[in-house]
C-alpha cells in the first residue's frame, strides 16, 4: 500500500464531494456553463475591493529589498501590529502584536491552534451543523471532534454543550457567522458558554479554550453586530482570514489571535509560531502580509472606506434568493451573515431531492456534509444571473418533491 | 497547562536557536549591525531575478478575474503543467501535470508527503548531518526519524543505510545539494540506494519511497550536475521550492512531484492534494502560482535566460569564504552546491569554540543542530562585506582555539 490506511479512507470519502464537482463539470460540458447553477462552493464571486488592488500594485511597484524574504514565523511585525489594532477595536479587548500569529488563512490558523493545544485524545466540541473540515483538522493533531446538536433555530444549545464537556474536552469551537446556517451567536450565549466552560474546567481541573472561527465576521446583514468572543470569554482564541472579506481565498492569508487574558497566553502564542514553522507554513505569504498591513493602516486613516468587499452586494443576493425560495415554499431561516442559506429538504429522502435539483442543473451540498441531514446548503456568493436563473428550477424541484409524499 | 506537553518541550528546545537570534540582536544593538557577522540563517541576500519581478508586475497589472480565487487543492492547472514540463526535462522522466501538487514551499511539501505516506510508527531514514526540522515534520504525522551517519566525506553510507532499513521503514529522505554540507550525491549512489530499497522492500513486503528534498538543485557550482532521483529510483517523490533559486523564501511556493513510475502514483497524488487541504494549506498562494507558471513558460521560450538567481554570485562568495578559512587553517570540504560551508570545529569543546566566534561577533550554527557535533555551519548567503569582515575574526578564533589544546 502506497498511502496510509487512514488517508486511503479519507481519499475515498472525500471523493463524494469530488463526485459533485465532477457532476458539475459534466453538466457544464453538456449544457453550457451558463445553464448550470452551481451553488456548491464558497468561492466569492465579488472582486477584491479597489483599495486592495491599489495597495497590492503599490507594494509590488515599490519592490522593497526584503519583500519576499524570510521573517519571524509569527509574521511581519507591521502586519501583526495592524491586525492586533483592528481586532482590538472590533472586539473591545487590548490585543497586542504579540498576541497575533499571521497564518495561511483560517484553515492554517485552526491547524496551528489544534497542534498547539491538543493532547492525544483531547476533544474539540462543535455545534452542528458545522464545517466538515473541522473533523480532519482535529484528527491531524490527535484530537477528536465531538458533535453537539444545535437548537432547531440553529442557535447554540448551551445546556447540551455544557453536558458534553467532559474530562477530555480542551476546545469548544464556534463559527460565527455560521457556515452553513448564516446564524450569528448573540453575546449572551457567548457569555453563558464561557461560564459553562469555566465551571467544567474547574470541575475537571483543566483549562478549556473557546476557539472562534470567524472569517465571515464582516459579512453581517441588516446592521447585525457579531458579538465578540474575545470580550465574552477570557480563555479564547480567534481564527480568521481575509478570504471572504477581501475575496482572497486563493492567497491564504489570515491570522490567529490569542486573548491577552487567556491562561498561558504567552506560551500559546509561542507554540502557535512554532507550529506555524514545523507544520510547514513557516510564515504566511510575505507579499500578502505586507499588503494587509498597509491596507489596515490605510483603513484606519480613511474613515468610511473599509478594507472590505461591499457587503450590500451579498445582502442583495441573499434577499433575491430568499424571496424566490420563500414564494416557492421552501422552509428556512433568513441568514444573518456569511453567504450561505440552509433550507429544509422538502421530502423524506435527501438524496432524491438533491437529484431533483440536479435534474434542474442546480448543484448544492446536502446537509449531511455538515452533520445535519434533512437540509441543504446554497452558497449564494455567485452571479445574480445564477440566482435568477435557478429560481424556476428550485420551484419545479419542490413541486416534484411534493409528488413523492 | 495551556499547550500540550509535547509542544511545551518543543518550545523549550526551540529556544536554543532563538537564543542565538537574540544573541545576534543583542550584539547588533551593542556594536552596530555592520559589526556583527551573522551566518546563522539560510535567508538569501541575492535579490530575485528581474524576470521574476517583471512577471509579478505584469500579473498584478493584468488583474485577471480569478487571480486570487480558490482553485483545485493540487494547484493551478497551468502551474502544475509548467512545473511538470520543466522538472521532466531536468530529471529525464516523463512527469505530467497530474504528478505535481503545488505547495507552500518545500516544508509544506514534506508535511503533505509524510501525512500521505506514513502509518503511525513508520520510520523515515535520513543521513546525518541533516536539517533538524525533519524530525518535527516526521513527528507531526506519527512518524519517527531514524538517523544514519554519513561517511567521513559526508557522502551517503549506503551499507549503513541499507542495514538501517527495517520492517517499519517507509521513507528514505535525502537532501541534495545538502544542507549543511553542500554535498551533491552522485547518480551511482542514488542507483545503489534505489536497489537497496527495492531489496529491503521485497524482504519486508512493503514499498519504500525515496523522498528527495532539493530546493538547492539550481545552486550547483563548478558546472556540477545534480543527479536525478526520479530517473534513478522509480519509487520516488521530489519536494522542492522556489525559495532559494528565485530568492522567495517568504512567499512559500514550491511543489511535490510524484514519480509517474512509482507504485500507487495516482493515489499518492490524490492523497497529497487532500493533505494539502486538510493540513490547512488548502492550495499554494494563487498569485505566486500564476507567476511561477508564466515564468517557467517564459524561460522555455528564452533559451539562456534562466528563471533563477545568478548562481555565480554564490560561487564567488563560497570561493571567497573558502580561501579565507583555508588560509586560517580550517578543515572542510569545498561545498559542491547550496550556500553552506560545514567546517570541523578546531578544538575539543564545541560550545567554547562557538563562544570564541561570538567574541568576534560571528554567529554560526553548531553541528549538533544538524545531528553532527564537532562541526559548525556557515550560511554564506550574505553580503560580500560580511564575509570579508568576518575572516580576520575566524582567523583569530582558530588561533585562540589552538591555545586550548
């Protein structure tokens, strides 16, 4: 056997998702790309903001001597300082450069956080539905994902989370705004969660850490505020990226921020920097670090010119999709943030419904891919034309589904 | 305890190297940066070639729509094809795009290769002296580094390597040109190593893989050719990066190439792509992938304009340093490639000699950092002035060392 037994199993399971991509490619070849409505991937279709493009060009044109050089594993001092200042303002905590490790996106950040914190067999608690990649990341570092169902409205089930915290629990992982539900967890829930973690930590004589994965923080609609995990819970770490807020998913640039009030904040930051090196990231890409540092500084000077994509575009897409789905009879909560909508599957058999959508050339991800059968995820970070073009197909699919009942 | 016991130990041990950096910073603050001769880091001081800078600027100016988007985890199709074509020509093997995974540098590539291949407890054989990071990378994925001494001239001890191959050996890891010795392994040694791996694989009923870490391939002097692991050994994987040949260590761009003749070549490539995703790299940075693809294509059209730093600059630095050290009485082999020189420590106590060099404001890395006490590494990827300025100090240190005898 060439590859390890576990990787062979992962590759085989991973191929279910690949099959959907292949199905998309097959349909696009058959009917033309404009006739296929692909809502499967969270790949932002909104262009990076002009301020990003101008800053990137300025940095490349300036061509400073150390632009592409090695740097400390935790990142460029200027990038760490800028990220800390912005995050501290947003989350009302005195975050300093020394609390920040610049990373290869949020996925890189989660890997170094789990590598730093987890003992073999330690548990990571997560509320379902959840991003399926979390399971792989916990497993990479000897941890185990423990899944707790959310309430019917996809808010955190605090009692269930607390009773799931056991002697092996080290991390409680939240994702707000949530992929795939678009839910934003309110501050009271974060405060209650922090209290529960403190109680269980005291009982088992160990420190539990809240890890908040929040790459969608800036994508909140109708003026919704995303509560601050750092202000709500001293033992907390934020991981994030610029993939969504600047539409840079391919560049792999993000960060981990350790709450300065966390127990062992200093040794956690040191372990994150070491993990960044030994897991092979070494440091986040240097050119993008430089750009992010300048961009955040610029944003601080130009009040009202945020270094962020135009969120109203996503809100418009959400409203367009939600209106069409509602009039077709789908059952869902209006997403408060992120760019996913997570309706109920309107029949008993999930696979059959996904096939009914495929017959309409509509590609979505079944909820089982997020630990919650009976739902499906629509990633609406696509052209308006894709949404408009798909709505008749969504309507026909729910009509056909009714015939199965 | 905030971080895991293992990471706490790693952070504590890692601090020996950090202490050297801090010592460097202390000395530079005390005497001025130009009075401190820092040979501790392999951070190229030669600027990226103009062809790289022009291509980067052209790509940023063109600002194509998907420049910063997600892509397949294995990389941009154009980058995979270009890397395959160039590598195939260099190594005389029919490498295709499907055999390539673009990675976050060679360290990222090694991590995904080890993640893909190693079962818990599997051994990775390496010839000492070796890059100390290899031990961490094997450990990340449940593997164990098994160290085999090289011959006195730092060539591979083939008999010792063969007898070290046991029932748990999965990978034989080589680094050519070698860090820290500058040794290039000749083709006959690679062929003999491949035969030995085949014999042992047959005996234990498992496939052994040769992994060649070769970011210094283009940095070979006096017209030396770096033999081809891919042509010498069917079960082989090359990992490399553009960090040294294009002076881009901060950008984290490299690749893993699976020999198309390897057993399970297809499933290895699939596992590497999956490992790229789940370890959090997701994909190598997209802008740099685009630049590398264009750069290699351009190199193919402009014969005689290699997409590579001017290697004669490093050869000149090597010669300057070697001449000075030789006349001072140091004992070493002339490096055939890379940008490190690895002399014997001219006294019984290594630490005392490192301190004698520090008294001269000269910073180097002791051989114990590469698994071989009794030597030290000089990274000569520095200004000519640093080399010239340090030579009197090297001469005084060896004189003082003689007084200890």
